[in-house]
């Protein structure tokens, strides 16, 4: 006789914590319904995850990923999600790892000035 399994309760929210002072960080995180029409869902995932920013063979991958992100209607939300969650790898919202790091550092410096 199989026992009936109760659903889990009080699970933490899937929504990430957001910074409150910067409007870029306060955007809604893309939902799967929003994301199903985006270039990252329609193309090879390898495009968004180059081996490294300074490798010659990845320069074309990065250019392609950024050009696809530029056409995407969710790129601002994607960037906000990546910065808010400090995602280290890949192209998110048209930015590389080092570009996002610079955005995070700049936001932290501005936050400390207040």
C-alpha cells in the first residue's frame, strides 16, 4: 500500500532578493512563459556560454550572443536577473561576465555613497 505524499509547504520564494535603489535591479524576473520566445530559447545554448572572453575563438560567439540579446524583448529583465543573482558565467542581457562585474561594483559604490 502506497502512502499518500503531502505537498511541501513553506518553501522559499523563487524570486531573488532585489536591490531597492537602482531601477535596473527592480525589474520583474522573466518567467518561463516570457522566455519561450526569446533568442536564447531558440538558439544553441553554447552561444551564450563561451569558454572565455579573451579567447579568439570565442570573440565571434560573444558578438553573436550580444547581437541576439540586442533584439530580445526580455534583455533588460535578463540582465537584471543576472546582476541581482550575481551570475558569473555566460552572456546575460547582452553583457559578459566582466561587464556585469563592473555594473555590480558601480552599483555597490553608488550605494555606499548614500
